């Protein structure tokens, strides 16, 4: 909190990365032994860091993939139900710029590539499902999205 007792939102970047098989990269979150949810990879923007730099850094640190943001899918805002923390997420559509050999080093238990059929089958376990659905629309319309856009 600042001196006025008001919270400021945190800035986060998220990447939508496709591979040559048209699969999207997800990160597994182990919440318990029997429950696993997935979300899109990303991280918080550090002080003084540009969002584009943050997405490149976070994806490389997490996966060894080098990515280049090619478009902004949208801006999303949410308040975490348990902590009450407000997060504003900038979602980038990214291309992978390093070799497929590097992409094979992704830690299999933590990261997984999912095609559209698997995504639809696992929809209830995907935290960022609205973003993924917006991405599919973006591929046809090339429009941007935000939290309250229907």
C-alpha cells in the first residue's frame, strides 16, 4: 500500500506461443495431487523493464524459447479472489525465433503443448481460457481484446 492506503495494480505479461503443429504452450500448475490447472506462460514486469523485454525474458527463463512479440492480443484485468491483488495483464502473440532443438528442452512435466481439441476438452482446467478463445478470434479478425469486451 502507498501512503494514501490504496493499492496499485501489478503489471504482468503473458505470451501466446504457437509451434509448427499449431499447438499452444501452457504451464501446468500443481494445486494438489489430483488437480492440475494450466495457464499461459508469463511473468510480472520488473521496475524499469519494457513489457516487450519482460515477455522475452520470462519465456526464455521459463522455457529456453526465444520469442518475439508480433502483436498485442489484448489487455486484461483481474483481482485475485484470495489475496485481493489487482493484476493488469498485457497479452502478446509471439513467434518462436530459436531452433526447434531449443524448444525440445522445455521441461515436460511443467510445460505442455496443446492443440485446439485438447484445449476444448480441458477447458475447465485452463485458467486463461478467455484469452485462448480471444486468440482464436484474433487469428480470424486481427482485433484486440480486453477484460470486458464481449
